[in-house]
């Protein structure tokens, strides 16, 4: 892979195009800066260390199921990476009070938090990267709500991985900063996110704690709007209806159940994941009895499409829709 024209030069690196429009080469510099570039200097060999240390950490992220832009280390200074468009947010995770956090809130340094904190800064050197909350980021169209929640999920996962790694080295991880990028098609790798959370109960709980309240609020807003528009009924399709508390919004609950073996077969066929990944996903689901005991009507989806259509018609007659 050869360097083509230079696309970008920042404080610590240069980025070059390649013959592949979806890949670029990052070349790390020896320049050192501080205070938004106001103070500058050179540290011989800094770029080599940055490149190789970055790639080692990226490999640990990938092993932990966290997607990165890393593709291949080309030389001691150069690395081939996926081309992304940067989300203009700096994401800061803090495990211990220090630096700006301590001075901003007037607290002493060294307070060990029971849970890590997360904060966002608008990535803009001219404005000195001001703090902003997620609502500001969405209002300014810097990111979508879906992206915000995914960023939070990955940021906390990175923290867990780095804390464990540095602890093994005898180093305490106080805080760090992350940046995120979008692939050219703007898609989110849901398979990678699933692999990250379904095999780790604590990660899954953190994810649902972030997403469920937002999803429930959006559902309530849409149902209220439909009622004002004179709709006779709203259908809420929610695999995690009870876990999210969505059942409180419903007058009638219909559950669709499928034998475990058939569910496994369909997941493997639909998602193209490994049997272990499918099993990790299914072990976080309740047994059928959990749903049937909490439902007004149950549809059994264990056969072909014609059978399912008959079951749905039977449910429609029951509900008199």
C-alpha cells in the first residue's frame, strides 16, 4: 500500500490517501504540542512510540470485541487504517478526580469514583473544545441519539479494557480521551456491539440502562401523538417490553413464542453469527413461561408463514381490531 496525496496534517500525525478509497495511511510525527497548539516542540522518536503503542492498544480493543479503525502496521511510523469521518466530539472518561475536573468543581484530586464519569467536548480548537452535553450535540447535529448511545457503550467498554491492561502493568488509569468516526456508509456495526454485550452481563446491563429510558420516552411521545390524531390503537413491537417497563404503556399484551431450538436455527440463518454468539444472546432471554404468564394473548410461531398468519388472524379477532 503506497502513500498518495496528503489529506490532513494535525498536531501529532499526517494522513495520506491510498489506492483504496476506503483506506488511508496515518504517519505519526515527532511534534509535541500543548494548550491547543500554543506551545510546540519536538521529541525525537515520539512518532514511533505513538504508532506502535496505539496499534498494540487497538489490538487489545479488537480482542475485547470493540471495533477500531486499525488495519495493518506498515512501518515503525506508518499504519494503514479505515477511512472515517470524525464525529466532532471529544469523549472523556474519568475514573479518578484530577486536572480540569478537580479545578472545575472545586474538589481535591485523587477521589476514586465508584463509577466512571463521561463527558463530551465540542472538538473545536478555536473555541478551546468547550464542554457540551448530549442534547447540545444532537441539537447541533454533531451526532444522532443512536450514535451518542453507541459512543457511551464503547467508551465504557474501552475503559474496562484499558483499566485491566494498565493495572497488569502497575499503572492506575486516571482518565483518558477518545474520538469516534463514521465509516463511509455511515453504518453502525450491530454485530460487533452484540458480541460485546451479550457475552457480558455487566456490559448488557449498562447498555440497557442507557437505552431503555430513551426508547420508552420516545414510544410514549409517539403513542400520545397517535392518540391526539384519533388513532384507535397503537402496536408496540418490543422484544424487551417488560424489561424496559413498556408494559405499563399497554392495555393489551400479545406475546409471540417460539421453541428454543427453532429460535436458534432462525438466529443463525438470519444473522450469520456463530452458534456461541447466538447462545450468548439467547441466554439473556427469558423462558416462554415468563411471557405467557404476563400476556393477554399468545401467538405460537413454530411453523410456516401460513400458520403464523392464521395465529395473527386469531389474535385480531380476539382484539376486535
